[in-house]
C-alpha cells in the first residue's frame, strides 16, 4: 500500500513570524480610502512602526490600489486584518 502524503498546508501557515507582509487593497478612489485602510491595519498591528504604502490608480480612474508592506507578528494578526477589510464598506477587494 502506497503511503499518502499529508494534505498541503494553507499558504498563511507557511509564514514564519515576525515577517514583512505585503497586503494589497483595492477600493473606490475616495479621499479617505488610504487613511481608513491604514487605521484598520494599525489597529490590528500596533507594533508595526513603519508601513510602506504604494498607490496606483486604475486605468479608468475609478479605483485605487494600495500595497502596504509592514511587519506582522502572528497568523492571527493577518486573519483579523483581512476580516476587518472584508467588513469595511470602502474596500472592494484585498489580497
């Protein structure tokens, strides 16, 4: 009988902590969008002293894509950040 390999682990479980984490967030081009996203991340990851932010507009100018790179210290922090972004009415999608 052939030995079965264990099922693959989810990608987030493969991270070692602490780790620099890139987060992509897409939303409507709103003057408050960037500050709202930053506050959500800072609320769950207060020890991230420096959050690098890059911003890119969609071709039609309706959406803005933010890439935030910051230090995370646990799987739970990432999960909570994604949950908060999912519940935020300003966020269209996060990766």
